[in-house]
């Protein structure tokens, strides 16, 4: 186990200890945690208006709908997912969580089986902690981390390792508020700053290629990976198994995949095999 894996494992353990009602037994996740087995492939369950959706470049009103969130979560677990990436899209746009019932239903249905990370509209430490106590393993903060960096430290004090800071980059700059506002921040420099504030992982989403099935920007991912020691979860634009391999080779700890899985470009198992260096073509 690398130092990096150890870091996040301690985090998920603490999250479980902090009162996870429906989560796994404390300690169980330290052996099966998302980043424990090398490179993880994490299906995305992005929710808008109570339904799974995959937007194109994050623009509201674009993209396709893929039905019931719990059904999607169960499907990915049946197909071998060890973690799920949950996003409240309306929450990210509106600045407060909107699809809470859908995510509570996912926690109830599968929270014991896999690691769950959730973002979109989490703006206060109290809200983040209530989710961690409900059974979410990692909270994802984008806008709140940029507008109020100490929030990362505040949450990490009681729930170490559970804060994932989301750096979503458009034209090389971090964007917030549903990807509608630029911040002028460089993703790699920001990643290092949030690591020092206690982020347990960095989620790096390349907005320019998101939802387009056009492939990834490996150099952009490498820049973030080189800036930090905590796991980097890459997201955006994965169109082929080669992209999965390239992200692993770039040093990412995990990849979030949405459109390619929902559209059947490849299966989750195929992606996992590619990630393990087994049958990558
Ligand atoms: O698609 C979008 N427009 C979008 C999206 N997927 N906007 C934000 N997000 C995701 C981020 C991160 O996971 O990638 O929402 C989360 C951050 O939300 P917030 O509310 O903390 O900025």
C-alpha cells in the first residue's frame, strides 16, 4: 500500500467511526476502500430533477437522461463498482442541495456495499458533516472550497481524509457555481493549497472535454498529480479504454466515468481490466 492509499484509508475509517448509521463497519473500508487496490474506476451518478443525467460540458439542459438514480447505482454495483460518484447537479447550479431524497435513497440501498462520494451544492461544514454522518464516505466541495478555503480544514478536523476538493478546469482555470464562473485559479497550484488545508483527495475535472467522448487531456492531469501527494481522481472526457490506461499512467488514483458507461462505449468490467493493466485494448 502506498503512502497515498494509506492517507485516504485513514479518512474513510474516520468517516465510518464518526457515526455512520448505515455505513460499513468501522475498519471494513480500510481494506476495501476506493483507493486501496490501485486504480479505481468510479461510475458517475449525476442527478438533475431526480433523474440521472449526463450533461455535455456541464451545460444545463444538454445531455441525456438515464432514469432512476437508485437503479443506476444498483446497476453499477452489480457490474462490479466499488465506489460511486454522486453529483447533485441542481445543487451545484443553485448553491444548495436539491436532490437530497435521491441520494438518501442511494445511501439506504447501497451505502453498506460501496464507497459513496457526493458533491454539488454542499456549502457549509454542518451540511458536509451531516452527509458524512448519514453514510456518505467522502464529500466533494467545489464552490465552497474556493469561496471559503478554511471550510476544508474545518471539516477535516472532525472527519479527516473525507473532504475531496473538486477543481474543475475550463480553459486551464478553475470554474465554480456549476462551471459558470471563472476564478483565475491554476488547478495545480490550487490542489497543493487544498492538500495543505487537509483535503483527503483532489477531484480534477476537465470541463473542456466533459461529456463529449473525445478523449482526455493527460498533461493537465499530470500537472495536478505532480502538485500533490493525496490521491487525484480524474474526470471528464474518458472515451476509450486507452484513456483509462493513460490516466492511470499519468498517476491518477481513480477515474470517474459517466457518458462512456451509460452509452455502452465500454463496460465497467472492461474499464477495470484496462485499469489493472489486463486486456487494456
Ligand atoms: O456539470 C456541471 N455543470 C457541474 C458539475 N458536474 N458543476 C459542478 N459539478 C460538480 C463538480 C463537483 O463534483 O464536478 O459538482 C461538484 C461541486 O459542486 P459545488 O456545488 O461544490 O461547486
